[in-house]
């Protein structure tokens, strides 16, 4: 019975998804951190560049006392000459009645806003820096400083540049970061997949060992396992050994019970036969019924015990070929021919005598009712449930009169004989049903393509 589970995902899938999710979170956090750090560094580099221009203008105004001589030729950057280039400087005299303004040609009769008017606080040393909208609506990074040139006056010196250059650098950096992190994510996913596969390899080895035990190729789990799995392997070996001990004790007890009951019954039958009378005949009749019943249920108990055993496996083809030779001799006098199509690699997960009893009863039943031909086909089919599980399918067809659908269920009842003219005890098909059920199999009766009855037996195999 399969235990219900909360999720059908395998351990490998859950480990891989967990590693992938954690890696994605780490990469996302790292990308945010690196982007913020790069933005800060880009702004600082940009401001240092503006500071250089600001100090150059301040030095020129302080030394010459003539703001008119402070021009783009001294700054050495042609962008201050191009109208609307986004790079501007402006010098405003603050102590006169009319504020005289000298500006770069790039401003083209426009004026820069004052950060002091926008509420930007002055830093230590009196300079201000911040963002404001320029004359063309672009966002500008502005640095301004008030200097006192003595008798020549007090001036507000401003240098501004469009922040588009910073944003372009950050956008380019983000694109390169995404490409790099995407490649890193793929590499991490590959590493995680390899790590999960390598880490779970002992579990796959343990599974292969258990499959070998179930198929009868091994008796116990062998090999060295990691510390986390070794106790599980040891416990499974103990469980397998305990299972074998229990089954062996059950077989012994069943054999003892069979011997203990059959001997008194034989004595009763012998005594009843020695002194014939109506009472003796009745005792003899009931004793035979009791003996048949005991044999039937003891055989069923043995089959149940063998069906629960681990490691029992039987080659199917040799066992069935021996049965075919026997039934060919038995029914050959009636002209009944037996044909076969056997999968030579097929193996039955159970005892040989149980396989022979099931298939033998079905062949015997088909031989009794067949007109001329009986065919048996054995093949292996994979099951949709259970890794590596397969079923042994035995199909037996005859060309006899067949069996009506409403009589098929009755035919498998214990002791039920649908035709008293045929020899038998009526236990054959019921024994097959009980033995098959003990191994987790089933028997189905259906119409045969040859006109008679088809018996389809499904058993565990590989």
C-alpha cells in the first residue's frame, strides 16, 4: 500500500528548486547592492569632475578679479562652447545693485537656477550641490559656491552638467551586470544539479540494491554507504532477515499442522474402511472432505507465506516448458495440441511450485475443454506504478465451447464444478485465484479469439 504524501516532488527536485531559489535571491540582492554602489561611485566621479571645473573658475576669479576672463578656454572642455550641450558654467556678481552674470556659451542666454533658492543647505566651506531642472528641462547636477574677491566683489560661481551621462553609465552597467549574473545563474544551476545528483547517488545505489533483493539476485544490502544512509541500510538488512525468519517459522508451523491433522484423518479413514457400514461410509466421506479442505487451506497459507517473502524468483520458461511436455502426453490421445510463445527472459517473483500449480491448473482446464488447440503466451509488461516494476502476463487460449459471462465468476468458486462429466475436484481455478491474490496478482476469464475461453493471469515479474 502506498502511503499518501503531501507532495509528489522528488527529493532531488526539491533540493534543486531550493538551491535555485536561494541563488536567485542572492543574485537579486547582489545586483541591487552593486547597482547602488556603482551609482554612488559614478556620482562621486562625476562630482569630482565638476569640482575641478568649479575650482578652476574660482581660482581665476580670485586671482584676476575679472570674471570676464574666466571662460571655456581656461576650462579646456569644448562642451561649454556648444549651445544646449548640457555642460554649463555661470558667474553671478552678488554685491552689486544689478547682478551681473557671465555664463558659458552653452547656456545661450539662459540662466542656471540657484540651489540656495531651492532650499539646498550649504556644506562646510559654503558650497552647495544638488539636482535641479535646467533651462531645457533636463535634470542637472549643479555645484555652486560663493567667493569673496575683496574689493572686486562677491561672486556666485556655478558649474552644472546633465545627469544623463550618469544614467547612461548606470544603464550600461546594469545591462552588463544582468548578462554576467545570468551566466552565473546558469553556472550555479548546473553546479546545483550536479551536486544534487552526486549527493543522492547513495540513495539510488540503495534503491538498486533493494530492487536486486526483490528480484532474487541478492539476499541482503551490500556495499559502503555514507554515515547518514548506513544506519538505514543496516536496519533494512535486519528487517529483511526478520522477514525471512518469520516466514520460515510460519512454514514450519504450517507443515507441523498439516502432519498433525492428516495423520489422524488417515487413521479414521483406514478404520472406517476396515469395517464397512453406513456410519463408516459417512465418516469416510466426511474425512475425505476434511482432508481436501485442510490441504486446500494449508496450501493457501503456504502460498501466502511464500508470497510475502523477499528474494524469491523463478525462471518462467523452463517451468512452463516442463508443464507443456506433461500435458502434451496427457491430452495428446484426444488430439489436443499445445503451442507456446514464451518470453525467455521472464522471471516470476515467487516460488516455482506456486507458478507450476497456477499455470498447470489453467493448462489442465484448457486441455479438458479444448477441441484441438491450446496456446499459451507469456510476456512482460511495465507497470505505471512503482519504479522498475513490471508484470508477468500469462495468456492461455483454447478452442473449446467457452464459458458464458455469467458463469465465469462461478467457475472460480472453491469446489464449484460446472460440468460433472469432466474429471476434477472443482478446486483448480479457485486455487489459481487464491495463489495469484497471495502474490498480488489476478486471474481474468474472457472470450478467446479462437472461440473458446481465454484465461489471463497477471503476476509480479521482471
